[in-house]
């Protein structure tokens, strides 16, 4: 149940970021749900590999390079899901990755931990 809630919250975060008009667009609720799923899968697979490979660069940049990786993951999701989910350029992906992370964090903080501590 918690996994489903996290997926819906991530989709809501994608939809909110698209409403900010920073160069990210999503066509409806179904596209937001699919985009959240694909972004999650990309980050859980390719994103992890890239973060491990680029760890030395990330240490040198004090963690800022992870923002670049997250932006690239958003652009990859956009390439896979166009026209339902689109990111217009690297700057939009970079800003969008930051805002998406913050909105997702805020939504999950509002919902709070489960009653069972899981």
C-alpha cells in the first residue's frame, strides 16, 4: 500500500512541477502516473549505476553532480514518453529535477510516516 501511495505522490509532484511552467509539460493524470513510474524505474536502475560510476566526480563537486545526473534522467524519461511527458532542454531538466525533488519531499512530509512505522 505504501508503494502505491509513493507512486501517486510522485505523480502528483510531476503534475505540480509541470504546472510551474519551467519547461516541463505533462498531458493529464495518466501521463503523470506513467511519467512517475518511468522516472522511478530509470532512477532505480540506470541512475544508481551512473551515481556509482560518477561517485569520484560527485565527491569533487560536493554532491552537485548528482543534480546533473537527475536532470539527465528526466531528459531520458522525456525521450521515452514524448509527447505525454516533455522536458524542453537541459536547463528545464536541471531546474525541474531540483523542484521535483523538493516537491516530492514536501508531499511525502505532509503525508507523514505510516502508522506501523514502515
